């Protein structure tokens, strides 16, 4: 494999890292803004906790739907 083809793979390898880093910075910024605006970390805990609970319930719902679908049939 020559040097130019190795460089072509770098953006493909680096893009998930950059995306996750951007998402983490975005969430950190929103949390900081919320605490700074309200002066209360209790609200941040309630929002983060309810968001986590919503993801958990969504995972169970999607899991039930996926289990009912037969992939080998299609």
C-alpha cells in the first residue's frame, strides 16, 4: 500500500472520534449554560436523569419491536 492511499483512510478513521468529541463538548456546554443560568445543579440532575430514563425506555421499546421482526423472511 503506497503512502497516498494510507492518507486517504485517515479522514474515515478520524471522523467518528471528531464527531463524538463534538457531541461531548456540546453536552458539556449545555450543562454549563444551564447551571450558570439557574445557579442550581438540582435542575441539571433532573434533566439528565429524565433523559437517561427516556433512553432506557426507548431501548426497551425498540428491543421489543426488533425482536418481533423476522430478518430472515425479508
